[in-house]
C-alpha cells in the first residue's frame, strides 16, 4: 500500500462547447507572474458517477509554460490500470500569441509501468510532453477516462505544486439523486454551487480564480493542510466486484474487515505449534507478543507486491509463512495470525506514513486512500503497544519517526476505530555524547567518545550494524566530520527493551586536528556534532513554521591541551532560549583541561509564521557557535 | 588509466565433441549449507557459489536466427542485508519495431534453508508468482522473488532468453557487488559468425578453452561447425564503488563481444561488420541512420540562410547556426549515435542526441564549413575499446567544425552550452572523428576545458561590526555554464538574487548586477553590494579575531579512506581564486596577519597558494586552489588527500586585529 492515492486525474465533458479562450500569454494577469514557471489558464475537471461501477472523468486543461523550468508542468500524465478505459485524448499547442502551432493525439503518448520498486504493481501511466522551445507556449488538452470503481475519487487540488499559478480551475461532481456523498473542503474562498442538470442529476461545482504560485518555504506544514482542495467520498460504492457503503470510519473499518480481511489468517498447524512452543514458558502477554514479533522479524522480509483486490487486500498468512516475504499488509496480517495462535488479540492499523510530516487520518471525513501503510497495534490492558512489521531489526513496540504521533484507523471487532500512535517528545529523542580527548604538541587528537541514542534517534546506527567491522569504520568516518579519523576500537550496543537505546563507543586518534602556527594552536571546539543546516530566509512567508518532532543533543567534551597555554580570544558562551528551541554552548580552560559543553534542543510544534526569522537566526547562531575555533597562545 | 585488455581470436584447437558444462540444478552440499561466511571476504553479505551462462547462436522456434541465452546461479546468503539478491528482475529488450520483446522461459528457482529444527528444506518458486511487466516501449521485464529466504539460506535459479538480437552476444559480468567463488560463460558460435571478445578489468581468467563442435548449426540446408569457448574465473572479489569515480563498468571485470563479420547461411553472402576502421567508416557512411542522414545537407540550405545572412566570417556563421540549433531543438533525453530521420526531427523541434547533432553537422556543411562529427562514449558508459575497431561502445555523437587550424566541438542539445564547450558527461576517454570524405581517426576527449572561478570581496570594517562593500564573482569556462544553469533555475534574475540572499542569513545583498547571463561565450560576472555581520559587539574587545577565509573555506576532507584502488576522476581541471580586501577603521591595526603558504602536489598536479599584502589601514589576502589534472591515479590518492589535509590545516588559522 505504498502509493499516491488511487490513480486517476480524470473527468468528463458535460458542458456545451464554449467560446474558445485566447491563450495569448500577455493576457495572464500580472500579479500571477511572480515565482511562476507556468500558469494554468483554464482547467475543468468533472467526475460523473453514472452507476456504482461506472464513473466517467473528464479533464480539460490549458497551461501556459513561461520558461524552461515549467516544461514538466505541461507534461500530460494519465494514470490507469487494466480496468480503466481512456478515450478522446487530444491536444493543441499554441505559441506565445495564442496562435495554434501543433495538434496531437494519444498516439504520441508513451505507456509505462510506474511500480518499478515493486515486485508487482498494476499501475501504469500514459504520458506525453509536447516539445516546444519558444517560450512562453501553451498546451491545451482533454481526455476522458472511465473507472469501474467508486470507492476512491481523486481529490481536486488546483494548485498542486510550486511555481504554478492558476488563473481558473473548476471542479464538478455529477451523480444521480440517490448517490450520497461526503465532502471535505480545504482552504476554499468560494462556496460550492449545487444544482440539478437537465437529466435530473445532482451537480456540485467549485471554482477558484487567480491563485498565485506557491514558493518553497522550509519547515512548512503538510502541503495538503494549506493547499486548496476538495475531497469526495461515496456512501455506497463498488470496488473490483465488491459493494459496500459507509458514512464514518467505523463503517469503513467494518467493511475492510469483512470484505478484504476475512479468512486470511489461517496458518499451518506446524507453525501454530512452533509459536506455542517458543512462548510456552512466558506468562506476561506483552513478553509473549515480543517473542512472536522477534520470530516474525527473523523469518520474514519486506518486498512491495501490489496484488490482491485493488491493492488493499493482504495476501494470505499461510503464503507469508511459506514465502517468508510480504508487503506491510501481508506482514501485519501474518503477525496477527501468529499472535492469535497464542490467544493475543491485535489490530490491523491503516496509517499515513512519513518522517517529514505526521499526517493524521481526518477524524471528520472517512475515506479510503488517505493512508499508505499498515502497522500493528496490540491492546494489552493499560498498555497499548505498537509495532511496524516491515523491519527486521527494530524492537517490539518501537515505531520511530515513520508512523509516530498520528491518528490511524484500527480494525477492531467492533468496526473501525481511530487511535493515535505514541508521540516521541523532544526530551526523549536523545543523542548524548561524552568525549575525553588529548591534544598533543603535534596537534594530534586522541581519546574516546561515547554516544547514547534514544527515542527517534535510536535507529541512527542500524544500517551500520548490518556491516562487518571494516565497513563500519568507513561508515563512521563519514558520520563524523573529524579529518584523519583513525578508529582503533568501535563498540555498538543496543538495548532492545521497551525503552530502547543504542550506545556507541569509539576509541580513536586524528592527526593534525590542531594546527600549530606562529606559536599558537588552532582547532575546532566542537569535534563531532557541528550543525551546518540553516534554513533559508523567506520574505513574506505564507505558512506557519512546523517542526515535526523535537530532538535533544547533549555534548560534553574534555580536552587535555599542551600545558602552558591560555585562550586568546573571547570564550564561547551562547545561551538561546526560544519557544521552539534552546541552545547553550560554553567552554572553560582550567590548567590544561579545556571543557566544552553544548546542549541543543528543538521542540516539536507549529509556530506562528512571524517567528520564522527567529528560527533562521537561531540555526545561524548554532551553526556559528559550532564553528568556533579555539586559539591557544603561550602564557 | 591503465586497463588490461585482452583479445581472443577464435582459433580452432581440436575437434572434439563437447558436453554441457553447466553445474547441476538442484544440488547443494552440506558444506555450502553450513558456511558461516566467505573466507576470502568475511564482510560479504552473500557469495555466489557458482554461476554459469551460456550464449548460443542458433535457429529459434520461429525458424529465425536467434541468440539463446541461458543463465544459472547459486548464491549463499549470509545475512538479511543480502535478501535483495533474492528479488530478481530480468530485463527484456524490444526494438520497438513490432512490439516483440525478447522471450523468457524455463524460469526455475529454489531456496534451500534450514528449518526451525535444523533440517534442510527447499522451497520452490511457483509459476504464478512470476510477474511479467511491460516497462516501456523498449523494455519489458520478468520479476520474481525467491520464497523462504532466511539468513544462511542458498538460492538457486535459472532462466532462458530467446533473443532476436543474434548479433549482440550478451556481456558477461564476472564481477558484481558480492564476491563469487566461480563464474563461467560458455559461448557457441557457428562458423558463419565471427565475434571479437575482450576482457575488461584487472582480474585474470582461470579457464579459457576453445574447441570445435562439428555440424552444430543447420538451417535450410546450410550447416557449419561452431566454436565452443569457455571463459571461467575463480575467487572473484566484490566490486566496490568509490567517490569521484567514472563508470564502474570501466573497472569491473567483464567480457564483451563484438560481431566482426558474418556470412548469411541462406545465400552465402559475406557481411563485414567490424574489421578495420575503413570498414566501419564505410558502413557508417552507407548506413541510412548515420551517413545517410549526415548527407542530407540540402535539407538545411534554406533553413540556415536567414541565420547566416550577412555573415562572411566562418566562425560567425558556425556560431549562428549552432545557436540556431540550440534554440530550435528540444532534446527528448534519448542518447545514441543513429537517427532515423533528421528531417522529421527538425519538423517536430524535438529529437535525440543523434538527430540534433547529425543535423547540426549537416547544416554546418551546408553553409560551406568544414564539418565532421565525433562519436564518443559518455562517462557512465565507460571507456571505449581501442584495441580493435568497434562502434558499439559509442553512445553519443557531437558535431565538430574546423575553422582555420582550430576545431570546435558542438553539442546543441543543451541551450546553455557555449560554442565549443561540451557537457561534463562527454569528457571521457577518446572520441572517433568521422566525416563523409576522409578516414576516421581518434581524438582525446580529455579536452583542455577548465572550470574557473574568482571571487573578490572588497569591504570596509565599520564601527557597528559589519563588513560593507562589494562581492564580485567571475565564473569562466565550464564554471560559467554551471552558474548559468543555477541562475536559470529561477524564473528571473531577481528571484535568483533573492534566493542567494535568503541562503546567507548573515549577508545582506543591497544591490545586484549580473552580466553575460545570455552571452554564453563570456564569463558570468556577478556584482553584489553586500553587508556582512561579523560580530555582535566588536567594541567590547580590544582585539578582534577573525578568519580571513570568509568564503570558500574547507573544513572537512572529501577523501576519507586510507587507500584507494581506482583513479580519482574530477572530470576537468579547476581553479578557485579568492581575494579579500579589507579597509580598517583608523583605530584598528593588524596584529597577527595570516601566514602566506604555498603547497604543491607532485608532478604539477595542483597547487594551493595564499599571500598577504598589507596596505594603508587596509590589507589584501589572496588564496587560490588549482587542480591541473582531470584524473589522478590511484597511486596519487595519498598525495591528493594530504593536499586537502594541508589546505584545511592552514585555513584553521585566524588573524587578529587590534585597537590602537
């Protein structure tokens, strides 16, 4: 289930021919030009539901490309699978004056498979980009696509990317009076216009005009939260031969359980025997579940395979048992079956995954297609435990930053239920380092450094642990910005309990760490953990500042420096305390012991956009402090 | 860059009856099952126990000549990191003429593993779990995943491909990202066909045996003997990629085949494929998709007339046509050296590399200029075989125009390339210069292209702790191209400057002027008025310590490893020069100036210099880095690494300003 929502940017032509708009580029309103590489001149997207298994989509769009950067915005991409029928593809290219220069049809399109990362994926795309080298130019096109399912309707997002302005876009949904829909509108200025057409069908129409091009703004909230969009969900629907209806998450969850999940957890007797055997001496159900989870991890691995009913159905637990692989659906279903063998109940949970943003399912709008991943929830008494079944290495109960702190749909015996996954607060996402180094007269650094990683940082050395020693040394040299790092000993320990942690200890030396010149020593005070990221400034920022999750870094480094020296320049002493983060860094030289302490903390949350420049300045101050160069001069 | 390259001629050694050399499918040993690691490389996540391939030219099921390729491999998997070896994707080519892809059959796959009780079990791949996918118009694939993987298991699979490409024997890759205990390729080539074989990489064959099979090929009454050759290699180490490296293909051990000539079994006619360069010259010249297109000068006579109207100078004409082509064509992102129809490409404004550059060459000729083309191999395609003539190593073609005694190489696929500058990807090994009326010849593609940047920061230290003044940046040669690409990512120069400003929170750009953005033959000159925040409260201190390496300071070494087995390929020579001029307030003086330094790499490989010049209440400080070569040999790795180390060392030093 790893894919963008359903499939199709389709629609239907129901309007009578209108007077052709002029695509002269000079007619684009001037205020739409800043930051725009292309401008959608006119877009009409219509979805007409003729029957539960017959939805016709029509897309009609004209887009003016202002310069080379906008070329890809004009690419026509029609997603489809075997059951979709594409018709009436045609288009025209106009020059900057709106004069027609070329016509094209479906024969120009290339048809490609889009699931190259999967063992199998039925999704395909027909695509074409008219080759034009004189800017600006306009591509106007239309097509029709018929879908046999009405469970998913593609959302209307008129301004779908950075650098695209929209002069006009309309979205119309047409259905029979008996076809009830739920609507989720986001950031719309104008209300929906409803009515009846001449055939007695209900019509819903939305329109936007003059949307300016979006710019990239670092630390923005999830795009869909601030973009203009309309999503539609059916009440009654048909899906690959299945029928159903729902008005809320509870109903939808029940339908998934009954129609897609039923009777898929049978296991061979031998396997049931085996899991009973390995857990027979464990009484605590949570420890039992942990044992079974670890067994599942040691036995299986993740492969993306989009087969089964419309990609929503897991393949059989017995298949996973035999094949030892599965996608997220199959692996969770399999783990549930194993748990059931020792009488532990668990929930199959549908979630939108992603590290950059924690996206929750919309509590007030139930629909399929909001999610892309499956995780497991085990509801122990007073202790609900979560697990991702696609990793062979993470501990039981650990979700990490891929599915933390968000609302998910759990399939319970009582139907679908929205639950929230655990949050990892700043104080618990810890990278804590302690180092003791000696800098000798030649400027060589030597000593040892120990780092503890917890919370979302726990996984930081997982990739490295998959390698043998020589490869691990190479990777550590890339992890740390210490030139000439010569590792003499490396040890990494992981505690895979319910509060997991990773501890790394490195003994090392690095020649030329300090430069000796003119009777002075120069070296960087912060050896291991220099922040170099400073978000770029944004004039007239539109979005609030989003820090998805917090983190805490603590560094304490003690240097023994050559005797008889003092600090030449002002000592580092920084103390920043902001609502979104804290930073302290200071140093002290006592005799030949130089102590450096640094604490950096980011606090997850959404902050008013007026704070953005503060965030930039904060990171810049941190980066500056981390660049602090020690100058030691002879007493 | 030395690369051993061997050729083999198909000498008949003895006529014997041959037997199949493949190892038996479905057989594993206890020793293989119990292996804990691979003794020659204990860091390996998996090892190929045995691998056997067989390419046969024979009559296919449809009575046409085919290449039948059989592949069989057995891999020991030590840990889950190598489970990806159990997901197999076999690519099948189509020539896009009749939608016929190469045909795969006889897929069999087995996993051997120890069950929870320690007994060896096997799991077989079910046919319904083989997934055929039509990827695009050129490629289809068959994908499958081995069942029942677990650490310590052995996987074994085989398949057969019937290919209409009988003239292209598949390249056999001895070396992969995991080590191999043994790998062997067997080829059966009927005497009607003659191929050249060449070995790439530094590893030696451990088996190289040629025999004759009698009467192994028969069609429509014609028959002949075959050469049966076995190439084997034992104990092959894993191939590991490094940073700053060209195509792995250049270094990994493999064997390539090239059709030299063939005789039609149907009419007995001989076809020379590649023998001497003059044969290749002839076949390219007569090939409709190459010489056939280059000849079509007359197509462009009237199209170039307006471009060169009023121009008498040859160089001006060439530039005008080149710029016309850059503007006319949009490259469709396909590469290659053959074009079906340059006229159609012209009409559609769109084409692949060959259509654009062959037509450019034809147009230059139409203008009466001395025009040729250069066939070359892109960097990621690897070096070309220069031991005997082959054309299949080339995957890119550019135009060459000779004016006076000066030659200019032209690639019109990129509208931002200056006249006579090739993209980085083209700077690789050797190119073959081809023209319609002269014999072809090699030219070196490590062109004297350079990237060069010069920054001049001229500022005054003010009482409020700021540096105010100007920053000027000149980008020359290829650097100018890269700069233009960067600037053109924005919709306007203003947006570029705004973005630049946004990325430098301590800098304020108060005024900006950029010259020569569209004059591709000139350096890009960026002029900025800047204010830089140096210190929050400078008046606190009687001394001000600061780093004069205000821009372009290095603090980490890009070369991290102790040693290296492949050349460091930087693509082209480069120079970065930074000049800092600071005017001080009258109450300040320099207490500790920066130390001038001069570093040089051996053999004039490069240098680093800094120099300090005091002035009247001011000083200037220049530091510059030069890399004079595009490629440094593996043996030079320690000196290049140390060169960086020394630069970093010297740039740690700070200068001290003192209040008078």
